[in-house]
């Protein structure tokens, strides 16, 4: 199968799963098909599926990743010993683990084609990730507390693992509790990486955006927490990446890291 054939197969199989999808027309163009496939994956509840579906999905997603371009650590600018900065799509990074800014349900974003990082990571990892997260939550028996972390395989992403953390949601002004919880997110992810003997970890901008943590304050907490952790004698982490998507965030991190 080529990519077009794989994509159309996956769409047909997902449409078969739900009778309410009857009548949905599959677009003729590749862009429309990609959008429909992503939307169907986004709304699919966590459940198992046939091995053949997973095989073809994995081939499709791995080829999509190859075509997007996989980014190696050496391509990223090192602004301090052990700390790199890179602007772009976190799902392209080849490292030991990337951090997902999750919600308390932990099973991903269910809004079709939403642009949030949670949606992107679950989309390009594949449907296995949602099921793995659901199994963790069933075992835990309650929603994920803010400031902690969980780890799963990364499935079809270029990294090996995804570390999921729920950041604080700022209600009005940032409180001291918000700051401590955000620092806890970064610390929990770092500790999880240590537990799994990982050497490289890519952070997204946790709690910014829809969670309304001011970008500059969030970046300051992130940099301070990572610096403190890396200076500890116990740390086996060799590379931390601060991954940003907006020009303003890149400016903020560059200024913080140049300040030393």
C-alpha cells in the first residue's frame, strides 16, 4: 500500500465502527482525507482494534513522520550546557521523551482537528496512546492531579516515551499555588525521566495558552526548575529541550537562557 491507500483504508475502517457515520463522504483530495482521518481518530473512544488496522496505521503514521522531517538534537541550538531551544512541532523531535500538556482526564483532546499539543501528540502517536492512558486512569481510579506526571510509550512518534502532566489553570491572577503547581509539573517530569534512565527530554510550554498562565512567568519557572534539577549531582539527564511554537515564546526563552 502507498500512503493514499493506507489513509483511505484507515478512514473506511473507522467509519465502519460507528453507524452514525453513515453518509459521511470521503473527500477526493489528500488534504481533506487527512483532516477527516485525524478527526475520526480524535473522537474515537479508547478501545482496542484489529491487528491489521494497527499495522497499517503504524506504517501510515511512521511514513507521515518521515515526510514531515524528524529533528535530531544536534540540529537544535544549545544555549546553556545541557539546555537546547527549538521552535517547531514537538511531534517531530527524536529524543528519549517529550512532555504532553494533558488535561485531568489524561486520554487526550476529543475536539476534531484541534490545534492543541494534546491533540497533536495523540494524533501522531496513534490510537494506542489513548488506550494506554485510559488503562492508567482506570488503574488509578481518579482524575490526574495537577503537578504530577505519568509516562507511556510514544508508539509512532520519533521519541521513545511521552510524559503527561496536568498544569494549573489560572483563574484570574497567578497565585503562589499556581507557581508551585507549575514548578511541580516540571519537577515531576524530570523525576519521571530519571526513573526511566532517560538522557533527553523535550518540554512544551506547560499551562500557557488556554490554561492562561502568562508566558514569561511560566518560562521563568520552567528554566529555574530545570536548572536547579540539572545542577543536582543525582541527575543523569544530559539534554533538556525547551520546545516553543510561537516567536514570542522563543524570544522569552532566549532571553532567560542568555541571562544565565
